C-alpha cells in the first residue's frame, strides 16, 4: 500500500478545506483522503510530463511524503489541489533533471531567498509523529529514506547507493519498502506520545556547531571520547575504515591545512542524524577538499556509533578555478 493512496471518500465527504485543516492538525487519515480526492489529477500531471512508466508511481509516492511533511505550508485550503499538482510537477521536473545531469533531486518546493534557517524549520517543520514513524523502520530502510527526503545534497539515487554501498536498483527497492512501511507506521504512531522533533533538530544544530568549534580549538579527540561511542567506526558503505583515532587525525589534518566546515542542513532522528556541511578551503589551496560533505551518523544510546562521511561532489568533478584545471585536467 502506498502512502495516502488507500481509501476513497464517499459522495458528500468533507471538502478540501475541512480535510486540509484536519491534516494540518495531524490527522493522517484526513491527509490520505485528501490525496485520494486529488490522485487522478496528480497522476495526470505526472503522466503528461514523464509518460507511462514506473517513474510515475515513484513521483506519486514521493509527492505523498512531501505533502505529509509540508501540509502546514498550505495557507488557502481551497487551493490544496493546485498545490498538490505543483508538488508532482516539480517532482517530475527534478527527476528529469537528475536523469540528464546526474545531479541530486532538487527540493520539491521553492525556498524563500530571504528566509533564515529558523524560519524554514518552523514552516517546514517535520511533525513529531513522522520521525516517530521513521524510527519504526529498520536501519536498512531508514537510511535511504532519510537521505532521500530529508537531506539537500544526498537525495539522488546514485549518491544514496554510494553511501549505503549497494546498487541503485537496491536503493529503489528499499525506498519503496520504506514508504509502504512508513504509511503503516504513521497510522500506528499518530495518536501516541512523541518526542519533539523540532527541539531535537535545534539541539543537533547546536551540537554540530559545538563539534566544529571544539575541533578548531584542538579538542576534537576529547569530544570523541566524551560524547561519541568508544567503539565509534568510520564506515564506507558497510566497510569498516577506521576508528576514533583515524577520525581525529583526519580532522586535525584538514584544520592544519586551513580547511573549515560550516553546517548548512541538519536532519535529526533518535537513531540517525545527518549533518550537511559546506567546506571552506584556504584561499591559497581552493581545491584541497571537495566543496561539501555529509556526516551520516548512526546513533546508539544517543552516541554516535557509526559515521559515514560522504562528499556529494568529488574533488575531481568539482568546479575549480582555471588555474587548477592544469592540475586536474580531467575536470
């Protein structure tokens, strides 16, 4: 069963306004009815852009998840139909761009250039029950789902495959399984007591900044010992690469070279957290590191137990200044 696609409202059922307001108050069933009412129009948009094929179902499933996350953005419930079709349209266009450019899927709703991150978190805040449902997924399904829907630079199938160490086809299969299980988990957790996702996200932002500050002060090793798991492992896919000592050496080496990091996005669950960072290279060595990195952290008892460091844009494909093209002629 795909998210929100089950159940058909009877004739004379509640109109879009009532359903939208109920969904904004956290009623998952209302959102399911709302999606069903507009399913035909949403699917028609996808078919007109993509043509028949499995990508249509993929976009429809993702549109349902986006609607779940962002139903609070709808200011005029009477316009919820065009809003849902806009999500599908943007999702189709993003999929076409990703297929032609091998780039991550763009965000399915535009950001306001003038809005700061706090405002965006408020407007696009993940409802607590969503994260509670995500926690019900297995780690194998949770990781690709969070990367696909809650990061900015690791959303593409190929990038998720690199992080997970599996083929792209396996990523698609796991995402389909995760969405189906998430639908059931949402129904099961909607009425329960949930931790506050916004508070947890805000705390994770602070932790990311504090971690970088400690590293710049030469305290990264101490922080690892005090705050992370004693058995923390640096992973590449499912392959063990090293322990805390390797992490400390790597961080100290980058800092000594003048490299700094700046957090730009946080996705924080109880068992999986992602920090996305811009990398700021020194002016005299602008190609020292790739331009960005994602810290993908699996947690155990609140401590980081596994860390995957993923560069969405490898150094050899980064956009470099002309003087560096002689050094990396393949760029």
